[in-house]
C-alpha cells in the first residue's frame, strides 16, 4: 500500500496491481470468464512468454496515477471497475478483470487483467470459483446448503440459524463454539453445482446438499479419512443439482473437526487453502489456524480410487 494525495489534496492509500491485456493470454481468455469457469473444473489460461506487465496504482475503483494500456491513456481519477475475479488455488494466484474508462469526457475503455504480483511468462493457470471468486462476491465457495440441520447443544438446527458463539457437536471433542460463519452464493452450474447425497446414503435420514469440495468422513480399518463429496459423483453414488444459484454456509471452529450434518459426519471449515488467497472482510482477528486437519484429507482422485 502506498500513501499519497489525491487530485483534490485528500489523503488516500493506493494499492498496486500488475496489469496485462487480454491479448497477453492469446485465445485462452474467454469473453465471459465467470460463465466459462462455472462449466469446467478448472479454466485453463496461459500467459504469453512475451507478456510484460504494467504497474497500475488503484485507489478503490479509481486510478491513483496516470497509466497507458493498449495504446489508450488514462488519467488519475479515471474509473477502474472490477468485473470478475478467479483464482488458481494450487498456485495461490488470484486474477481480476478490470475495465478502465476515461471520465473526462466519458469515452474509451480498456479491459485489463490484474494480479497482486507479476505473473511468470509462459505459465499455465487453472482458474476456478473455488475460493472467493465471482463478480465481487466475498467469502468462500463451498460448504453446506441452507436448510442443512446441524447437531448443536440445543438439538438439530438449520445451519443458517447458527451464530458465532453457538456450540456444535464434534466427534471426539464434544461441543465446540463456532468462531466464524461464512455465507457465499454462487450460480449452481458445472463444478459449482451442489452434490446431492440421497436419503439412505451412509445412513442419511434425508437428502443432503453439499459442495463438491466439502469433505465427508469415510471410515476404514486403518483409520478414518476425509473425502470430497465430488468423489461420490465420480463414483456414480451421487448426483449434482443444477439450477439458478446455491447458498453455502461454512462453520469455522478453533480446531478442524468432524461435525454432523443431517447426522452425516462432515468436516468443519478447513481454511488453510482458502486463506492462501486472502481472508474475507469479516474474518475473526487472532485466530490460530490448525496445523493439520482432523483426519487425512484425500484428493478427489484418491477418494475415487478408495471408493472404487
């Protein structure tokens, strides 16, 4: 962050992004990256080896300094509107699309793609909505759907009614307080569509809607493991519900634990991968993250091999 003075002499704090033009990604950048990311597990994007970033100073949704992009000059105070954000979770990279627009008079525009750090020329990215992506939508994607009943110290309650400080039952550690309750809505398309685990599956009394990335405990003779719900779809044991949108709820405990959703053993929120891309605005201060999950977390491929 760079302190400075705005065009009217007011104090401001500018942030720097490293901006690229759409053509720097060749033909791999779709016209609507958000829509494309909702239909595939990972949207492939490759940066040209000849690409050179331009440092752009932003003050909120305005330029904090003049810049030239794509042959078009933009002045301090011109609009820099964020239109989408996608992330490569494995690489810890978040890419954001902006539209730069001149304000005096309103005129030419230029789309740019920004990152917090310079990208590696020739690097290939797999972008998704997995953690906090979307059109200006904060928080984390995935979790348990609204209406899911969670076992708490006052009985089974819909997850949306559970507040910070309420206690939920955990396997092996009794009742534990919720320290953060995240809520996130996404379009229920492609890999973002919820997984439906049907009544009778692993003892479920009712259907359960769960994110494909959310893990369920699977017991083995050598010990329990956590498997992503998407693995059950790949193994032919569950389906996805496609629709307009889905609202996910995440419950963070001080220690990663197994909680009970519709009586099924599921994980509480595991924040390690998500926080690599930055915490949401309402993230609790001073929370020490667990060093390891409650049980080993398998990848989808590992889980499918285990399920058979």
